[in-house]
C-alpha cells in the first residue's frame, strides 16, 4: 500500500494565523482527499483534491477557509486559514491508488489553536 | 451514500472472539462494505473489505448476509492491542471518498 507522509505531525498556532499542511505519497495515486477529525469525534470529509484544478468541497467547507492544492499525482497541501480555536482538530490526508484498492490514510496533523 | 449504524462501544476480555455488527439498510448495488481500525494519534487503518458472503484475511473475518443490509466484523481472540475504534463504511469502491459514521470503541480488558 502507499506510504503517506504528512507534515507537520502537530503544531500549535496563534489565532488569526494560517498553516499549510503537506501530504506526500511515495507513489502516484488517482485520488487524494482531506478529512478533519475533531477531538473524540469521527472523520469528516473536507474536500477532494483534484490534480490541476480546484478542489471539490463538501457542504460546510469553503475554499477561502481551506484552500487546497494538488500540483501532481503524489502531493497535496491543505491550508487552514485565519485559524480560530474551533479549528483545533486532526487533519488527515487520504489516498486512492486505483479504483480497486481501499482508501489509505496518513497519520494526520494535530493542530491546536490558542 | 448509505448510512451505517453500529454500537457506540463494546468491551471484551482478552482471548475472546469479538463480533461487531453494522447495519446499512440503504446499501446500493454497487456498494462495498469496508472496515477500518483507528488507534489514538493514528490515521484509520484498513482491515477488510467485502461485497457479499464471507471474506477472511489474516486479521479478521467479514460476514455479509444475502440481503447485504448488515455486516459483522469478527476479530478472533482479541488482545489488549486490539483496543481501538472500528469504523464500518459503505460505498462504491471507485473514486468516491469514504464517509465515516461514528464507529465502535472496542475496549479489551485483561
């Protein structure tokens, strides 16, 4: 299965700042997704990162708050903009290598906003 | 996407077999059933996937009745290290991202 690396693994940020999370995969993948997991909760899909075009966002998530890039088949970034304490969560990158394989997840970025 | 319902939590003693049942009454013809395991501070890890009848791998078995409206994940002889949250997901195994339910928190007791 694909090896997924997320950076940073954790960070503590000030209110009003922005942080960019990187997701690097060791092989080309067809699909990349970003999820959020709030403390003690399940995972919520933020968006599908589309290569070379704008990401597809789920209801409740907007590009201005969570801009996403995917410049190639192995890399994507998620930015959490103008952070507030409510954005304190784990942000996870997930990939599909092809349509016949299960989705695989990185270990996430634990973000705390003061 | 089909919604899933599973118990919020379960307790088991070490060495016992654990069965976690998931209901998915609105499963579509193309949908697969996938189970993930998540430990604290880690991303979900794929356990097993099936479409119908029974699937077995080195970690678990998945039982799916003919109507596919439910499924049961079976973990043989659990150990303390199996303490985790287990998610049942239903969806088309194509390019559609998985939608997570609340999961089942399994606690294994010595």
